[in-house]
């Protein structure tokens, strides 16, 4: 059976760049008027010239999001399990070559963190770890899910790429969603950002969503690390990946996230600066192209941007995030993966959402409801 790799190899980075540069305002206007959007329309929405239509795109984004998702924002919080990592990644605070204190949560510490999150009203938790198979591998994850499942309606994970069998085990254990980021689809420079470790294998990571889809995971989350390479080209390939997956694994739901490089221990400076206006254009491009796609905004973004994006395309937001293992209570001094920008509490974020005329949702799915969106 073919994978996305076979599809991906039909496209060249420089050819996509040239196409973006040649997009005209007329191309953008024609794409906006089409009923059924294609990946080529998405490319038009990404183009530099499309920024001239940003106000119209923002209005369309608001209307399409409300039509499909209503005036709701799902809230979640990350729970960092470990900062152990066997990869060298030039942009990450957990990188193997950083001389830092390593920390992996014990069962007791995990439940201490869970208790704090529950006291905040969190019902959807995202489990995150560095990539260290021997220390935090499938057995560790299955145990964590077993301990947490009775306390949270939704459990998502963002960990190292796993095998199809391991994803099946997590699915059976109750994992609702898996997030995996290619970081950059620029294959020629990928190795420069990932010089050592299993993550340096571009193709193995590229084919990870195929393994997730075959395992029957309910939802997949994709994204690129905005700042490594040209955000327009990287985002085109990310959308291309989503387009392929939706056709191949049509029973799954899909989400996209927008991590921009943030300060962290030992990381590089962004190669490409992405402004808030650029990010808004990207969010609008995704929504106008794909009405069903869930759009998640993390606490990497500043308060002003997050306040405004509530009514401009977001369907999910993290809140009160701690990006270090034990950061909520068990070990507040352990190293964080990156600095957060929006440090407001969960209650503050809920009130901001309500004041914007939207409903903060702490749970929107349960396995007993066949995918029906709930407001609880």
C-alpha cells in the first residue's frame, strides 16, 4: 500500500515557491468564489498577493467557522511527562546536547499533576514528552493512559513516532488523538535541524500519520514549526499532507496547529520571521480551504492575538500551559521545552471566551457518542 511519501515526491520545494510568486490577485479572487476548494486554491490563499484580500478572508473565515463549529472553543491543557530526549534538534530545549536536569514523572507525580489540572476544570489533556524510547516508550505511555483515563474525557498524545501496532495499543487504551509535526517538509535541510537521533529519519517521520490512520485513531493533528523555513511553502506541504490523509483515512478527524519558534534553552533563532498578520492569513487560508478542519491555538501566542483569534477561526485553545514535566505542581523548576507567551489561568481564558460571545467547552467527544459534538 502506498503512503504519503509516494505522493510527496511528486512535488518540489522550489516549484511550489515559484507557483506562489506567480499567483495574481485575480487567481485569489477566483479561488475565493469557488464552492469546492482544492489544494491549488489553498496555495493561492497563501500567496503574498492574497494579503490584499485579508479583510475579506477574515470575514469568510468567521462565517465558515461558526457555520461548522458554532460559537464554541474547546479548551485543553498539556501535561508534560518527560524532558528526556535522544534526538539533537537545534530548535528545542529538550535536545540531547543541552546540559540540563532530566525529569520523567513517576506514577505519583503524574497523578499530582492530574489533580491540579482537574481542579482547574480541565477535561481534555494532551500528554507530551521528549523522544526517548527506552525511558518513555510505549509501556510508559500505556501506563500513563491507564492512570489518567478515569479522570479525563479526552486524552491526546504528542510523543515520538511509533509503530502501527503501538498506535493500535494506544487507541484501544483510550487515546483519542495523536499529534505529530513534520517540523519542516524541506527535505534538503531537514537533516541540518535534526543531526542526530531517530528524528533525523525524514521519511520515517513523514509516514507516521499513515501509521496513525491505519491504527484507527479518532483524530490526527498536524503542523509545521513556523520559523524554520518559508512558512508559505511548508504550510502548503502540510495542507497537501492533510488533503491526502482525509481522502485515505476518511473516518478520522483532523486538526492543524501553528507552533511559532519561541525562546528556549539552546535553540536557534528563527530563519523566517512570521508576523501576526502572516499567521492570520495562514489560519484564514486553512479555514476557507477546509471547513471541517479543526484549528488549534497554543499559549505560544501572545494574549492580544489569542483574544482576537477566538472569533476568527480558532476551534481549540490550550490554556494555563506548563511546558516542563511536573510544571503544575510536582517539579515546577524542571526545564521547560519553550517559553509560553499567554500565561493567564484557565478561568481567565474561559471568561475571555465568554465575553467574546463564545462558549468554552471542556469536553467535546466521548467514545460512546459516535463522534457527536457535545457541549458539557
